[in-house]
C-alpha cells in the first residue's frame, strides 16, 4: 500500500451558515499540557465533526491531555481562551480562523483552483472527473438518508453533475436497515453509485459494498475514510486531515505566537483492490494522480 497525504476536495456546496468552534488551551504544567475544548456551533454537520475528530486525535497524539465540552446552538463561550478557532461555511471567509490571546491569527482556506484546471487529468469533481475515472458512465445512482443534516448540500452538488451530462437516480432511505435493499434496487439501473459521508459512516456500509461487487457497480465516496471500507475512489478535501493540521497550527500559535496561513487542497484516493472487485479498470494516468492508494 502506498500512502500519501490525504486532503478532501473543495467542491462542497457552501451555505451562509456559520459554525463556531472554540478551542481552549489551559494550564501548562510540568511536562504535560492540559487542553480544554469547548465546541459551539450553530449548525452541526459532518464536516465539522470530521474536523473536530482530526483536531482531537492530533492533540492526543502530540501528548496533550484534552477535555472536550460540546455545546450546540450558539456562541456559549464563557472562558478566556489561549486560542479561538472559528469554522465558517461561507465563501466570503476563511474555512477556519485561529486567533490567539495576543491577537495573532492564522487562516485555513479551501482551495478550489485544482477543480477548475481543465488541462489536468482531474478536471473537477463534477461530471468531468467522474468520467475520467469511468469513461463509459452515463447514469449515477445516489443513496441519501432523509434525516441527514447535509442532504440539501449533497442534492445541490448532484444537480450540478446532472447539468453537466450525467443522469442521476436518487434513492432515499429512512434508516440504515434499508441500505442493502436500496443498493439492490439501484444496481441494475446505474453504472456507479455515489455515497455521501452520512452513508459511508454507517456500520452497515459493508452491505452496499457486497451488493456493488456482485453487480460490478463502482462505488464513489465523499469521505476519504471510506477508501478503507471498500469504496473505490474519492476526490475531496480530507476534513479529518485538515483537523489534524489545524491542531498542529493551533499548538504552534499558542506556544510560539505565529504560524503561516494554510491551504487545504483536494486530492485523489483510490482502492485498486475494490476497483478490481467492482470490475473497474483505471488508466495508469489516473492512478499516477492518486495521493493515497490501496493496492
């Protein structure tokens, strides 16, 4: 297995919703640092959850003792923080802003320029990109959970793909128990199935993978973690990795008072074993563009 630096695509459809996360760093004692995390968000979603997961795992990896306090529904900041972290799902502001007590700040941006380079193999995560992976694709199936908080964003993204030439067949479920039957219904009708984060995070994902392999239907995911679960391709920004990198910047800002701004770029992840089991043949040109490969 060859591993590369995973980051997720920035095709994510942005809304004006602002999500705030406040990270509090306290009590530098002896050889350990106590970290208290208070999270406040107006609209919890999968992106925020993945960023927070990456932040927490990296802080723990670096030896920090962390204490997390979660608060949904508004700005509940009640303590003075060494560093404030703000996540804003808005095209007009940085994705993440870190501000120290001294007023120094670091911004994290999502790069969309990679998605608009028509001369590259990976032209975009719109229909063009999917057709680079699967040149013969005409119909893309999608499984969506009606109860997911990010469903409108996913539908908007898929509508753009349909506009660019790929027919979309939507299949909505009420619970994860319907995943196997939904995949069985879609498989004879489509060339590939797209699975958003809220689907690939379900424990029953293996039901989809099993049906897809039996029917030679390719599975394309939104979250890079799904590559390890049997999905064959993801081109996206890896928000868990962004969280890890944010944690590193956060610590450096708190301790040293200065860091450079950071640009999160989309990359390609491939599971070649899964591709083979789904009957997908990938060109060497596409494989060479992957940053993370399971062989």
